[in-house]
C-alpha cells in the first residue's frame, strides 16, 4: 500500500476539520499522545532512547543515503525532530513517509501526525488520523494506544477503556508498548496510569494520576483529576 492509499487518509482529515484551518491553541492547552517508530529494532532506536539524538539522526540519515526508499527510516528520522520539538520539520517528513511508504510506514506516520495535531489542539484531526491508521492494519496496537489516550483526554472514559482493552489484547507481550516513543514525560505518565488502572493496580494508577495532574498540559491534568475524583 503506497501513495494511492494515503489520499483517503488525508481526505478524512479535511472532512474532520471542515476543510478549514483553525488557529493553533497554546501548547499547554494541547493533548500530546504518543509517537510510533516504523523500524523499532533498528540500531538508531538505541541511540534515540538513550537521548543521543544526533547519533540516532546520523544513523537514520546514513540508512536513507544508502537506500532512499527506506521510508521507515524517514518516519523515525521525523520522530527525532519531534522529540526536539522541531515540529515543522517532523511534520514534513511524516507527510513524505505517509505519501511514499508502505503499510507499516503509513500507519506509523498517521499515528505521529495525530500526535502533532493533538499537541496543537486539533483533536478532531487527530481522531481522523488515528481512525485512518487503524484502518491500515487493524491488528496493530499502536493506533489503539493513541486512541485510548485521546479519548481519555477528551473525557470519554468508555471509549478510552475500549481502545486500551483492544490494544492490550493485541499486545499481550507488551512489545509494542515498549517500542512507543514519548515526546513528553506526561505522555508516558498518562499511558502508564491507564494501563495500571486497567490491570487493577490502583496504587500505581493513583501515583501516576497525581503526577500527571501536576503536569504542564491542561487537558491531561484535567483527565488525571477526573480519575482521581472518580468521575
């Protein structure tokens, strides 16, 4: 599945936004989700997780220089820019990977574009991207984790629980969750809290919710408060 399959996904986004571009909300009013790597087993991932972004980027650029068609490397290169909050550069690369990549690369790019839209407060656009990512390959858990986070941030606890349950069922080993990239610490807190709550670990869930309630992103802090208050 290549560029021709990217067009319906983008059309969904335009439909969700009514074809209009709204002013971006202040960053702290956004609801960051999670980022997805297309090639999590690549050597560059070790550098990325260690915070050695220059080394990760060099490895990914070398991979692209050797084979310009490795769109997984292009997506993962974009993730390194997102981690540095260079979001315009990240968006351009995600869109290129979406247009040129195969199914795995397209799905990862859609999840990552949803992250950028949610961070800017465009939650309907984020939802549309994640729905499109889910349609690419319904067996993959990454879009489901992001959908759970988005639903919870929007106050839809029922949809969040459904998406998280499906993600955990599809990811029984936890490998996909371990491969996720968190642009901000609040993203990890949010997912850890939801997973702990779903698994019945109330103590861990409460601790994560308290930490998240003190975070910088208002929608996530409000979601944490709802959980702490039992709403």
